[in-house]
């Protein structure tokens, strides 16, 4: 996966405590980076990620692929895009890129299900998400 496959990026800096005992970015930290990008992207789309009535998504699946070791300190860019839209679910695809590098260090795909928490049932994918499909 390469940088040009994304048009939306969010920048982050690694933190000292993001490392594991082997000195590279902990896999749990990488998940938090991708979640941060998802929240920031939702805000850019006008969705309030802290209000379940305007951001009713459930993470149904998450898959990570690690291609390079990432060691602290580093500046990184998180690429994000909607890569699949179904009737009631969609996929976000992410890439973690070291500043200045073209190839992805970590790739992630999450499947999110749209959900009405009051009625306790799935709902159709929002138009604002459908519009993000490339």
C-alpha cells in the first residue's frame, strides 16, 4: 500500500510510552492511532464521535498488517479512506506512513456496522459515509 492511495491524512508524533519492550511501536498503540484518525475524520465529516446518536457505529472487525518496524521518535501520517460500502456496514482502510516515506509501515482495515442504540438494531449506512467512497 502506498501513500498515493489516500487523499486524507492525519499527522501524529510517536510518544516514548508507545514503545513495547523490544523498542518498537506497540500493536495496541497502532490501533489507538487508527482510532484517533477515525474520530478526526468523523469530525471533518460533521459527525460527533462523542454522541452515539450522531455517530452510531460498532467496530465489527479489525485486521492489522505490519510491514516495517516503527521506533520512537517518529513523525507519522495516518491515511484513511472508505474502501467499501454495504447496506448496513462499511470499511475504513488505514495506512501508517513514516514522514517522507511512500510505502506504508502498517495497514489496517476495519468494518463498522451502523447501529441505532435506541432501537437496538442495525441501520443503513449514512449518506455522508457513502459519499466518501472513492
